[in-house]
């Protein structure tokens, strides 16, 4: 038996993830309803995983793979199980099966986390590095076409067979992916012996985010850059010159951000949102109006859910139009999104669909991943795959709670795929930095013990 063939060439599901990271919204429309390229790629990945699992049991594998088991979470299992139960429950009440499938599909994409976690547990270091390289190429492709689209107005090209303009920019998700790219290129520039090209890509990514006028995208960019810095800093040896450079770069970056961001349209809109009294331009007044409309929708949906105890606990299900039923759809009319079925906040939408149970499970998964990222930040910074998956998770989550992102494949697929990969951090071996820190801590503790023992003996002699 050829053991090498038992290992995937790349982490399963990366093809669909790369499609949606590289092409975002318009990439999700490639295909013909009800079959889209994203779903075909995911189906192929699941089938290949089943075949490989049956043909090459774990006992036949060589010891090259990352971990001895697939690391997933009980919370993930409970969340997916509850989604399935809630879908079955909704079949008896929904007026349209098509709408039920449309509403439930983004939540069922959570299955992808099991796929990527399973595949990562069997991936060789070469397969992991190849996956990270493929994702980096997707981020580079996304950066290039976004810059070209920004140069001509960002509207893209209308193709009758495609449901979204080709190379058309959707501010929320495209700004988020540009921010993810900025973080990935930052880490690569900090670690590469020749940092010019990744540094240039990072600067161009920042320019792209500041050019699409999305407040949520700006917030996402700041979060990804902060975490990218934390990951890099944590994975750098204490006495390395790169740590000193990073420390000097922090005040410079903060000053530059305070000077540049308020001068951009996105920055002006964000300032108007945070400090309403500072609004003075039409763009800022528009931003305040959008924010007020969202708050009315969120409070209205929550109040509607709380009207019935059963709905408060288990949600209203899938297939129903809860925005119309709650009387909040009018607040979203006139926006740039068509056929809105989301309150522009992922957690509020989950509360409406799956109640307190779904809300606690989804929030628990996100909190679990955040804690894992913080505890394993040195491992994340030293592994390009973990770093990219972490920044995808961190970059998508903010825009998902200010827009319609995780209710669509272009947000849900990369998000859940990244979560599955990040669960692999549980079995990630400690980095050289972590080992050095732990060694220093043990030496310090030993020295303190010896000092205390010496003092005790001296007192005994006296």
C-alpha cells in the first residue's frame, strides 16, 4: 500500500474556500441554479474524503500527519445537530421548501468544519504548506482584481448568466478579505528574508480597504492587523531583532492610523457612528441613518422573538420571513441588498431562526475559537496555515454582524472551513518560542525554590 497517497495533497475543502476567498460574491454565483460551482467542489471534497477514509484507515498511515485524531468540538456537533433538528421541525410550517433550503444552507455549511478538521489531522507538513500557499495566491488574486475594479469605479461587468457583476466589489466582504490579506502579508513580510513583495501587497491591501468606504470593513481590517501583529510577536524569539522592530513599529502604525483613517470616507462614516455629534457631511449623515435603521431592525426582531417563550427558546425556524412578521423589513428597504432575509447581524439572525439555544451554541463556538487563538498565538504565528485560517475567522466575524455575510456562501464557507482548521491547534506541537518561554519559566521557578531553600537552611543554622 502506498502510504503517501493516504494523505491529501491539500486540506480538503480548500478548493471551494479558495474560490470564495479569491472571487467572493461573484464567485459564489458561478454555475446555474440550483447547482453552483461552490457546492460541486464541496460535494467532491466530501466524497473524496469518504473514499480516502475507507481505503486508507488511520492504522495504515505513516506518522507524518499532524495529529493522531480529528480535533472538533462538542459545541460544533451540538450546533450542527440543532440546525438539522430545526430544519426538520420547520418542514411542517414553512410555506416554501425553496425558502427553507435558502435560509438553512448557510448554517448547514458548518459541516465543512468537520471536513477540514478531519483532513488536517491527516495532512503532511507539505500538504499544510501547500494549502497555505494556495490561500495566499487566492488573496493575491483578490487584491489584484479589487484594485483594478476600484480604479474603474468598482461596478464590474454585467454578464446575463452570472447573478452578480463580474469583478464587482461588494464592500463588506471584499473589504474584509482585503484586510485578511493585509494581515497575512504582514506576517509574511515580517518573517521572509526578502520582504519587499509581501510588504507591497500589504500596503496595497490597506489602500484597497480604505477605498471601498465600508465601516465594517475598516473595523475588520484593524482587528486582523492587530491580531496579525500579536501572532507574529508571540512567535518571535524574545532576543530577536525582529521583536525590537515590531515594538518600534507599533507607535508609528498607531500615529499613521490616527492621521490617515479620519481622512477617508470609511473613517468619516465610522467617526460619525461612534460620535454622532461630529457628523458634518452627507456621507456621515447617511452612515448615521444606516446605523439607526439597523438598530431599529435588531431591537424589533429581538422584541418579536421574545413575544413567545417557545420562539424565544428555539427560534422561529427556517423558511419564514421573520423580518416581515416582526414589522422591521421596511427599515431595510432601499438598501443595496436585494431580497433581504437577514437583519444585518448574524447573531440576531440566529436568535430569530434558532432562539436562545442556537445563539448560545454559535456564540460558544466563536468564544471557544477566540480563546484557542489566544492560548496558541505563538503556534498560529509560526504556521502560515493556522495564521491564514485565524485571520479569515477574525476578518469575517465583524462584517457578519454589520451586514449579510455569513448568510451567504462567500462568507459561510471560508468561515466554517477556517474554524475546522483552527480546531487543529489543540494538538499543535509547541513552537520553539513556547518551549523557550516554558524553559525560562521552569528555570525561574527552580531558582526561586533554591533561593528559598537556602534561606530556610540559613535560618535553621542560626
